């Protein structure tokens, strides 16, 4: 696969490292800050494209990887799709559901693949756990909780656009917590109701929330909570707790750390203690699941199939996040 990358911020480095390790060719990169883009291109052996169109119209680019702020993704994705390129966007898919749907519709109309990065769906622990749930080893899921109690210093939010409604769409939940929101949907199914509260800039000089809590009810009848923060010192690994009628499982970071199931006779659970998490350092994450997602996206292109985490999955995660925000803003229960 030959990749063109747009936006050369922090996460783009993890993407470029992943491409190197799986043998994909990062042939061109583009950034609105030319000096920054050229330095990135030199570091990873790619060419620098001064404009988006110069990148999307290159015949040697199979797909475009969009790592910009969410406010610009819809325009970039639609340009790439119009030029016949498959598109993979960093989470969140967009700032609004309308923008997300525009990209999904444009990809369908063009017959091209469109994916959203959600690498925790590709963790080995996730692969084990989703099969265990499908096999009924936990019984019926009655509670599914997600906790993202991270820490970011003020310097993180001093960068232009960080923690703003206009560029990022919010703070701790849409940026840091959206992976956990996506995983709760993956494990427990669609959410029916949310009731939330938040604190805006409780520990930072920032526009949006650095602390948000929501009580949720799933369409299945299960209940749960989701918490997201970047104000918790010193920051702790993200945690998902799943409780069923036969037992419980806990994920911390990228690992399964607890498996307590009655009369379980299935495959041995890969319980671990060492884990990777961006709790206090955004770059302290494993690239192994990112590599798996990129391989899946390349295979989806080659075999003309839907990628494992496509636009629809990104849309569902964004819908949950925006519903939490609406509930906190209006101080009322929201029915999805």
C-alpha cells in the first residue's frame, strides 16, 4: 500500500512508524505549516506536497490518512474521495453527525473504502473478549462502564486549537475518551439514554470540558457509566468494566487485567499486568493495534470489502459523545 498523509502532528508520528513496520510506503505528506511538514517528510523518507490537491491527485497514492484537527477532516476526505482515493481518518470522525454522514455518503457514492481509526478494537484482549461475549461466557451483560481518568499539563492545551469547540469539538471525552466510548458500544451495543454533567476547564485554561461524567442505559437494558477527564493527577490507565450474569471482565489500557467467570471452561483468558496507556503521556501507546488496523484497511482496499472499523462505527461513537455533551449542556436526559 502507498499512503499519503495529511497533518503531521503528534499522532501522525505513530502512524508513520506503523507504516514503516508493516511495509506500507508513506510516499507523500502535506501540512498547512510547510516547515513542519517538510521536517516530517524528511524524517520518514516521504515527499512533501505543498497543497492537498497535489497529494490527493498523485497516482502513486492508494489511500489518504487524515491526521488533522477534526474541523478540517470533512473537506480533506471529500477532496481525496473525489480524486479517487480511499480515506482513513483519525478519531473522532468529525465534529458533527452531518459532516460524518457526508463522508460516509461520499465514499459509498465513489465506491471507495472509508475508515476511522479506533485501534483498541484490534487489541488482542479485545479480540478475546468480544468472542467470549458472543459465546455467552459472561452471560447477559448487565453493566458496562468506562473510565478515562487521565492527566494533561497546561502546556498541552496551550497549543492553538487544543480543547476548543471549533477545532476539536470539545475536550476530554471527544479527544481522549472517544476510544472508550467506542469500545463500550462494541462490547455492550447501542446506547439508548444518557444523563451527564461536566466541568469546563476545572483544572486547565481551556474552553471545553476536562471532566465529564455520564450515566448511560443501553438498548439491551444494561446500564453503565462513562467518565472522561484530563484533570486527574497523575493520570491512570483507562479502564473498562464488563459485568454479566455469569461473571466479570476488566480491561485496563490495552490488556485484560481481570477475568472472574463462574464455571468457565473456555479458552484461557489472556490476563496480564503490564500494559500500555496514554494516561499521562499521549505518546505512551503501543503501535501494535494501530498496525493491525492499517493492515485491515489495506486488505479491505485489496479485497473490495468494508474495513473492520468503517465510517458507520465512527459515526456511532460520535453520536454517543455528542449526546453526552448535549445532556451536560442542557442538564437533562437525552434519548438517542
